[in-house]
């Protein structure tokens, strides 16, 4: 699923510390979006 995000642009929060990627429907991966949060210069997956 992460490889499918390679060429996509996220929706960024106003402060630029949260990035949300909408995901295509997938029967194996039920989430509709994946959210990353930037903490001290590094990105972490929220889900």
C-alpha cells in the first residue's frame, strides 16, 4: 500500500505537520486514508 503513494500528493494540514493520503479501495487493506505526522523533523504513520 505504501508503494502506491509514491507519486501521489497528500492533503497537508495548515501547519504542515500532518499529511493525509486518500487510498483506493482495496479488499485486503480496509482503511480509506493513511495519515502521517511530522515530529521533530521525521514522519510517522498515525494509523
